[in-house]
C-alpha cells in the first residue's frame, strides 16, 4: 500500500505543474514509495522464513513417525528375547526422543493441514503415545501380556497417524 501511495503521489507532484516541479515534495513522495519497497522486501523475507520453518517441522514429524514405527517394530520383533523389565528401557532409549520430537513440531500441522487435519493426526498420535506409556508402566510392574497388548495397539495407532499424515501431505490433483 505504501509503495502505491508513494508512486501515485510522486506522479501527481511531477505532473501538477509542467513548468516547475516542487523537488522537496517530489523527494518526500518518492521516499514514501521507497519505504514501501523496503517494507515489501522485509515482509517477503519473513514469509519465506516462516514457510521454511513450517516445512522443517513437517519434515521432522514425518521422520519421527517413520522412526517410531521402525523402532517399535524392532522391539516387537524381539518379543521372545526381551525381558519384560527391559522394555521400559528400550522405550526410554528408542521411542521417547522421537515422541518428543514429533510433539515439539506439531504446531506446523495447523497452517499446513488445517485444524481438522491436525486433530486427525494428533488424536491417533496421542493414542499411540498413551499406549506406549502404558506399556512402559506395565514393563516396570512386570505385566508382560499388558506390555505387548499396549505396544500392538500403539503400532496400529501409529500406522493410522502416519497414513493420515501422508494423505494430508500429498497434494490433491
């Protein structure tokens, strides 16, 4: 807006009197136009950096969902060899950092996928996180059957979260 005000006022000042131009007024109106250009460039840079932050958040969440699923599969594959009390340590070492990473970047989903998309993914993710936390508690208490039931449920919920995330991320044609 400032750019256009400056351009229009400068044009008006220059054609107002053909014989003489008020150079002071012309300079002031040209400065308004230049200020508009500067503000446009500054705000364009902010928008680009914000878009970069959103993209980085989405990338981090995609990587976390993939890593969580792979690590959870690794734990499930060792079902016969893992001691029930070891599972909580595996959860702490392998799953907790990725759960935190995903949760830290979750705000990027709102502008990228909208509130409904955010709710769809986060409902499933939060359910998986709860199941993982229940498995941790069951491991600490030595309830082996409960550990595996919770981890199986967490796997299903992570698959649903990842599928919905991928669906939202894929552009519609």
